[in-house]
C-alpha cells in the first residue's frame, strides 16, 4: 500500500471514530454532568462509591482476557485458524471471574457503606442494580472487542452510541420525575450496557459471525486452556491493578469522608473528558496493531501514535492550567472550590492514558511475565505514598492518584522497552 493510500485509510478510520465518538462522548458527558448537578452531594457520594465497585469488577472480570483476545487474534490470523472459539472461551473465563469478584465487591459495599452513613436499603437497591449493570457490561465489552478485531468498527460505534443515548434518556426521566436517587443513576448505566450488548450481538449476527455467547455451545478445550495460560502469569498483578481505578474513591471514603467521595467523583468526570483519546487507542489503534505481523511496521506505527499522545496530553494540561474555573462550571456550584484539583486531575488523566496505551501494547504482544514483579514494586510504592501523604483531604487523595499514575507508567515503560529489545530486528 502506498504512503498516500495509508494516509487516506487512517484518515477515514480516525474520521469515522471521531464522528462516532463525538456523539458517544457528548451523550455520555451530558449524562455524567447532568448527574453531578442533579444528585444531592450525599446521593452522588453513594453513586460514586457504587461506581467504584463497578469499575473494580469491570477490570477484575477481565484479568487480562481482553489482552489474550488481542494476542490470539494475531496468532490465529498467522496460523489461518478460527478465532471465534477463543471469543467463546473468553466469555466463560470472564463470567467466572465476575462471579468471584462480585462476592468481594458486594461484601465490601455491605461493610463499608454503613460506616459512611448509608442505609442498608440504599445499599441493597444500589447493589442489585450494580449486579445487572456489570453482568451486561462484561457481555457488551467482549462483543464490542470482537467487532473491532473483525474490522466492524461501525457496528461497535453504534453499540456505544445506543448505550450513551439510553443512559441519557434515563437521566432525563429522573429529572422529569424529580427522583435524584443513586440507584436510579446506576440504573441508567445498566440500561445502557444492556442496549450495547444487544446491538453488538446483532451486528455480529448480521456480519455472519457465530454468536460467541450462545449457551448451547461449550468452549473448546484448546482455546480455553490457551486463554488461561495467557492470563495466569499476570493474574495476581492484574488483580492488583484492577483496584487502581476505584482506589482513590476508597481512600477518600476511608480517610476523608462522604464529602470527599463526592468531590473525587465529580472531578473524575473531568478526568474522563481529559482522557477522550484513550478511546481511540482501545477502539481502533490497538485492535489494528493486533493483526500486524511485521515487527518493523508495528514499531513505526507504535512510535507515530506516541507523537499524537504527547501533543494531545500537552493540550489537555494547558487547558486545565489556563481555564480551571471554566471546567469547574460544568460541575455546578457544589464543587466550585476545587480549582486546585483540576490541574492534578488533568495530569493524572494524561499519565493514565499513556500508561493505558503501553499496557495495551504489552498485553497484545504477550509481554506479561514481568507484570508480577512490576505489581510488587507498584504496591510497595503505593504503600509508601499512603504513609507520607495527607489523605484526609480531597487534594491529598488526588496527589496520591497523580504519583501512582506516574509510578505505574514508568514500570510499564520498562516492560515495554524490554519487550521491544527482544525482537530479532533490534540490535
């Protein structure tokens, strides 16, 4: 393929992604910011606490399975064998991990929630919706990943758009009914995940791919063993990394209190805006790199995208430094005094997006054997941070997130460099 043909191809891919994500993100950001302004601080704190459990379960139920699918998509393509059995095996592994994670997550919610002033009825209601939401999210995420690995990007975009649209509709219904309750806010996410799962499954069926969630077919032994063997070397480290997303919320709940939980959750909405480019990595770039078998070509694409990440990150940090009050206006009057936290959240989001890119590459290439010692070093670093930082305030918890993101990024860079150095064309 000529240089200009590649430019046109990538321009088309990015344009389609940008157009789709413009819809998805506008709807998602609108729903998220509407909830920040709609829910009272106490209800938003409960919602943030429940969403932290949701984030933990979403990552724990994966435990490297998504990276395994990226790896085996490349391997099956090179070997000329079917990929669908690996997808079916991925479903089985993820739902088994979800069942295990739910036991821990719901127990944590039941014990910690009352200590922060939440009633048992509130916790049960939110917990029930949480189970439905995360079950649907697991099915949706695997189906969307399969769509992207098969090059069916438009189907994946439609699934995401339907999820965001339905979530916004449920939030609008909450506003119309004057029912600003945490469990209804969780219901908006559950409805979106169910819609995404349904649309993605339909897109796979229309494209002629076997539905991977068909319960009448059991996973074949070889693909199931292959995914388990891929996941096991990094299972402990991935399990530890699965708590990183919600950890700042949990620390604020333990050390600071309900008000800080709500503030961390509100600022987290800005972090999602700052990290928009991360979606392009997971949706387009890494799945396309997963089918590249030429290592030299792979490295060129990898480095080219680093340029984009660096420019985007600089822009995000400049925006947060220059106009923090404009960004806080989006969160409403209840969070107007958090100006110092905006820049910290922006830098943390940029570091997290860079780290997510490197982790995706490491997993897709199968460079996972160093993840366990990296997790041990990371855990020791975080324990040290907890000992030296003042976590009784929102700013202290945000600084913890910032330094943790930097430490995680540096560790993944080491694994990444070691992996590229092993390739035969590197001298």
